[in-house]
C-alpha cells in the first residue's frame, strides 16, 4: 500500500472521532441563501478537512487573520469549503456567502486570495453590522498535501502544531505559539492548532447521559465510559462508547490538558480512582458528581489513596454553575460551561 493510501485511511479513521457528519453538502441551495446556517456550529475545520482528504477532494481553507474593531470572531477563526459545503463562520452571516464565492475561485485556479471586508474595504456593498473590518486568507489545500497530512496526524496524536502559510507554501511544525501570528512583509501567517477538546464522562444515569449528549452537540470529542454497560451503543452520537473498567479506559485514551473528565457513576470504586487518574494525568478539568454531604468522605478517601493538596485543589466536587436547577439538562449545562472555561485558560479561542 502506498504512503498516500495509508494517509487517506488515517483521515477516514479520524472523522468519526469528532462529528457525526462533518460535511453536509446541498448543491440546490447556495451558501449565501442558506436558510438555516448550521454549518457555523462547527468550530474545528479538521474533521471536515479529514473527510475531504479521505474522499480525494480539494478544499478551500479560509483563515481570519486580522480583525479591526469589534467582530463576532477573533483572529484564528477558520472556515472550510468543499464543493458547495461549508464549515465554520466568521461574521454571523455578513460575509460567509461572499467568502464562499471566492473560495470557489480559489478551488478552480489554485491562486490564494486575501479578502478585506468592512472599514476600508473595496466592497462597499458588503456591510458588517458590527462596524469593524475583517481580513481573510483563502487558500487551496490538495488531498495529497504533506502539510495537511501533518496537521491531521498531529490532531490524531493529540499534539500541538503550527500551520504556516503564505497562501501558496504550506508547512506544519511542532511546538507551541500564540493562536495567531501574522507577518506583513512578506505576508505569512502561523495558526496554532491544539488537540481537539475532549470530554470524558463516566456513568449511565440521566445526568451523565445529558452531559455526554450536550458535550457532543457542543462539538467536543465526547467519550462515554460505562463499565460493564449495555452492549448496545448510546441512543445519541458520541465519539466513543467504552464498556471497560475506568482505569483501563483512561489508559487507552490518554489524558492531557485539553481533556475534561467527569466522574458520574456515583460509585466511589469508579469515581474516586477515575478522578485520581485524571488529576495525575494532567486533565484540564476534573470533576465528580455527587451530593455535597459525601464531599468530605470522598476527599478523605482520595487523600488516603495518595492525592496531594495540589491535586485536590484542582478537583471540582458537586460541579457546575449554581442556580440553574437540578434537572439533568440544567446540571449538564452548568458543568459544560465550567469545562469550556477551564479548557480555555488563556481566553484565546477565536
């Protein structure tokens, strides 16, 4: 098997780990007239890019590299265009249709385009409701692009990487950096890509299922772990469903600061060991759902198991935003809001 074939097989295996269907194409309705722009729900273009690469289709990658004034999205936000399908958004329906038109030109010619909307733009008929200015690079990505293969390989391996491009020359390097770095002369940008945000939920009661469902809907790579749970999969989309013991599941998955772990089995034999493993594994958010009356006993049990004061300080007992209510969806909403805050410590998300 040739290397390119292996790479495409890798793309295909990456797709279901993120979204149920990254690219939904409707050739009968141009993007500019989309009645229900759900394409904007997707914040990470990599799953749709992986699908396009697996199908051998070129894609147009659009990156918002500069913002003047106020805008719905910040520098680093991205969209992807494959055929008539789109993923992501920049302006809340002000410019997406026009960007799509330019993306089609880029796909046809291979020549990148730098677009300027709003204040100082040559296109006075396209107005931004926020009154600012947006600058976008649109570049073509081919299915056999080594840079794109590296970008997706780093995503699968949960490694940070940097996408470098001047619109023609594309490269990916390992390492950390600000979310977006712009070089004016000559023009080039460097966009950091973190591992996909991941949510691991253990348990099978309505609260755990509501959190897993909400996490998946919010575009988290969501893993539901239910030791010795039903053979049938959950009745909603999750990235993975594991029936293994929690320790084995976490060892298989691996942990990092882009992962949130929520123990919701309500069984100390599962939740205590799982939380301790998540704390020691460097998870970005660790929580255990349970009654406040059980908190002191659980902390004592974790201390007896060797948890340090520093580790316990990172643990959320009875997690979530208070005052939302106690119904499953209310509790899940409060927890997911905390998770989003914890996994965005530098307030960098575009």
